[in-house]
C-alpha cells in the first residue's frame, strides 16, 4: 500500500510506457508533469484519494490507450481538451465528483471502445457529438449523473455498442425509434429517469429485466406473452405479463393442485410457506458445484461457457454492491449458491445470510458463510464489507476454471497470492495449463486462452489478504468486460505461462 502524493519526478521518466498506481492510499492532485511522458500508453490511478481536476497536460498524451482515474475524489469540470485523445480506446472517469456538462469535444475521441462517466455530477444534455463515437463497442455508461433533456437519436449511430447504461439521471421524453437499429446491444439500463413512450423493438430492450426499465412512469413496451399488448412498465410488475396478482395466484393453485406435496421439488431453511408464496425461475442445470462434479455436464460446460459464466456472476455481484441502495453483501457466495440455467449462465441464489450495508453503522455481525470461501479477515473480525464477497468471487473464478475448489493452489501460493506484490519464486514451476479442468480439452482458440489467463489474474487479485487491496466488484466487472484485444499480452506463449508469471 502506497501513501502520500504522486511525485512530480515521474515526469522525468521519459521512457515510461505504463504507470500503475491503483488501489493505494495516494492523496493530493495529479501532477501536470505527467504530461511530459510522451510515450506513456497506460495511466492507471484508480481507487485512491486524488483530488482536484485532471491536468490539461494529460490530454496531450497522444500515445495513451488507457486512462483510468475511477473511484477517486476528483472534482471540477471535464476540460474540452479531452478531445485531443484521438487514439485513446479506454477512458474511465467514474465514481468521482466531476460536475458541469459533458464536453462536446469528447466526440473527437474517435478511437474510444469504452467510455465510463458514471457516478459523477455531470449535468445538462448529452451532447449529440457522443453519437460520433462510432468505434464505441464495449460500453457507454453515463449512469448516476444529473443529465437532463431527451435521449438524442444521434446515439443510435453507435451500431457496435454492446452495453448502454443511462440509468439514474433526469432524462425525459421517449427513446428514439432509431434505437431499433442498434442490433449489437446486449445490455441496456434506462431505469430511474422520466422517460415515456414505447421501448425499442430490439432484443436488448425486449428481453431487458424489469429493473433495467423501472421508475419511468410513462415507459411502455410490446411484450409478447400469450398475445402482444402495450403495457405500462411503471406500474405493477405483473402487468408486464398481462396478469394481475390474483390471476397468477389462481394459476399456481391450479397447477400445483392446491400446493400438493407431490409438487415440492426442494425445501429451505425458512420452513413451509402456507399463506404467501414465491415463484422462481427454474434453473435446469442446478448449482455450479453439481455441474463441476458431474462428468457429462462438466464436459458440456466448455471454456466459452465458463468465461461467460464468470463474467455473468461478476456482473451480479457488482449489481448487489454498487447498484442496490443500500448495498447488499451476500456473505455466503459458494459453488452451491450459484445456479445455472439451460445455457449455463449464472444466477446468484440463497440470500438467507445477506446483509444490507448501512453507511451509518459499523456493520458488525456473526460469522456466516461456507468454509473455503470465507475471506481470511473474518477469522479475526466480524465486520461485514463488500470485500468479503470479492474474496469469495476470487475462489469461484478459480474453481470454475480448475473444475474443483482451489484450496491447494491458495495454500501453495499463499505468500504471493495473498499479498499485493510478489516477492518469491513460488508458482514459477506451475504452468497455468496444468491446473485447468482436465475433463475438457485444453483451450485452442487464442482469444479464449487470453481470456482464461486474464481471468486467473483477476481471480488472484480478489484473493489478497488485505481487503483494501482487493478490487471492488465494479472494477472486476468492468475489467472482465474489456475486449481481449485491449489487454497487454504476456511475453510467453500461453502453453508455458506459469502462475508465477500471472502473479508478477
């Protein structure tokens, strides 16, 4: 853990190509002298306590491919000179205190693949120039700001965009019909605005969960269930299905022959429900633990599915920690409590021990969780934080890739794995390919190999003993959403990469 301010002397390191200072206790301002690093490609200052504005000199760094200052205390407006970063693919300014309008010059950053300005206080309208960023593919996240006005049809020009989040703003009017052309969208969230009118007729909107559309009193959509009808998203959830609660209840009574015991397919620790009832999605594949321990299902659970599963689980944990108010800590993430649907996608379950984090409370509690997944700090403290779930997520990542619980690896690499820096040669003789699940063939696709290597690296970062040095689930989710092409390659072929290489 580093403390103090960033030295101005870094500006004299003219051959520096990457500067990583994330996850420390660094304070003060970003020195303008960093603008002298003409061949700097990556600047990562996230998760510190930096204050003040971003120096204009940084916007002269034409070689930058990543600028990440998220999760600091930066203030002021975003300079119009940001438009000079014409070669920058990744820009993340989220979770700061930036104010004022989003500068129209941002539209000049023609190489952007991912843009995250969420969790700030940007206001006024979304500039139409954002629609000029036709290279945007991974994400456009403007959520949790104070943006006003209508959603401009210019955004529909972002034909490659996969993730769009405009939630928690003050946007009004209708969603432009031209959004029907955004066929690459996979995830959208426009909740907590003042939108009205129909939702676009594309899969991302039509299949969006209720939470991604709620709190827009005039928003409606064509949802096909028995027959297509226009329904009000802002009212009762059951109306989305053209049902009311009474009809749903009567249907369940009929289908279960008045809750006959022969229809019971499982029980839980909360006893038998007699008056109220819960309806859950049926998850065909059962738990992750079940899938990994049953040969046929484990073989069907191929590398592409496993990578997608890990990303989906990380997104779910990030939602609990960062999008729920107050934040929810699960406390018992394990392979028994993550279920899989027919497509092997992740569903987090069993919130019986979950706790809502209260900012005005110490959040002390009794020990809960499953042995082998519980964060080490809970051995000497009962304080609940979201970093407890982050540790459990790290275990899950390795378990999915190894096909078994990673206890031996965690123990073997404890000196390296459970610290924020590596100082020994432990793990240099263990090839990554040798610890992967042997029930399926080793990955052959180069992109998949790169994804797996990066997943292991992220998993290790989640397992650090000091919870302050672990990434947040939001950081994990965003990192895993990045394109493999944008990540730095290891200097070795994937077949000979060792765990020591990944930890270094």
